[in-house]
C-alpha cells in the first residue's frame, strides 16, 4: 500500500498521487506494479525501494542518481508462533530523499515509529526534508527506549516468579527476553555508527540547527545502547544465578531422597535378617522374635534421623 501525504498550512492531507506530496509512505501489502510505478514517478532506482524487503539488511546510507537513501533498524514485536523466538526483533526501514526533496519511507512490516511520525506530520516543515528525516530518527530511538523499558518490566516480573518456582517455563521466557536484547544491542550499535558517520560526512547537507539535532540523536542512540547493554548484563547474571540456585535445590532434593532411602533400607535390612531360613538367636522365643527386630529398627532409625538432622540433610 502506498500513501501520499501533503502538508498544507500545518495540516496533514492524504492525496491520491505522488505529484505535490511531501511524504510518501510504502507499507505492506504492496504489489509489484506499485513499486514500479513509484520508481518511475519519483525517478528513484527500483533497488532503493526494495532493499528493506530483506529483513537482514544492515543499517547504511548511499546516494544514487541524486537520490539519497538511509536504512535504519527499528524494533517490532515478533508475531512468530514459535515459543522459542524472541519477543521483539529488529527490521530495516528505508528513508529516501528524492531530487524533488520528497521524503519516501518503505517498511517491510507495520512500524510504530512511522505511525508516530504520521501523528506529528502536521507539525513538520515540508520545505525541510532533512529535519523530517531526523524526526523519523527521533521516533525510532524513542520506540527503542520504550520497548527496552517494557522488556525490563517483563524481566522483573519473570524474576519474581522464579523466586517462588523452579519450573523451566520462566527460564525459557527469560531466554526469549535475552534474544530480544541481543537483537537490540546489534541494531542500536549499527544505528549509532550510521548516525556518527552521517554527522562526520554531512550526508544530508544539514545546516547548523540540523547538525546540532543530529548530535543530540546520536547521544539518544548511545543512551539506548547503554540501556540495552545494561539490561543484557543484568539478565545474563540473573539467569546464571537462577541456574545455580536450581542446581543447588536439585542437590538438596537428591540429598533428602537419599536420606529417606537410607532410613527405609536399614529397618528393612534388620527385618530381612530375621526372615532368613537359618538359625538366629531368639528366633523361636515367642514375642522376642518380633520385639527384637522392631526395637532394633526403631533405635537405628532414630539414631540415623538425629545424624542426618545434625548434618542438615533434611
């Protein structure tokens, strides 16, 4: 689907064609002819419009035939039905500035950052496409920070559940959170390097105000990357600690089961002696043949119970 937006007197209007549009947004589902028509109408090389269809596309920028392309990684919620997959993944988004200073965004999935930009598009200056691109960057980093806070909140809840449970489900959920953080760390690092290179080369031909805003965005991406690294380290330490706790609890359970097995086997051993078909003292002495093994079993059980309690095996 291709949407065309025009900013008229600080009001957003959706129009039917690319002529006069300040911002063109391409979102799935879209057909082959839509991409071809858009490429012809805006004089954009077709491969620049289709680069983001590969979700593994790296963050980068390039210029071709007077058209500037910036690819940025953004977070999205994972809709996969596989329970072992990450809760959140990162996908590329293409931001293209045409020769007519029109901004084109291409998404392979529905993107929260683009939706936020649409909500504030009426406040933008269409004559400043560079600032529009920087504002999209701002929405992307805001999205990263909010999702990181949500991930950290989920981690805290799962940790509280692990305090009262030894099940594997909570550890599996934490593993999914850890996978999300790995995606985020990788994406944020590449985004940060991209913006630093853009600032150094002045790829967007920014003026002083725009360069200052770009510097602020680099700081925001650095802070988001630091958050992601911090949460990753905390989660790794937490999973290692809980794995050790679970192993220790398992050892305690095995120790208790071993103690109970010994307590049961000793009276059984004594009773087995008196059940043998060989001459045994007091075997034919009436009540003593019953009282002696029972008494010995009780005495041995009490002694072993005191010993195990002293060793804190119970």
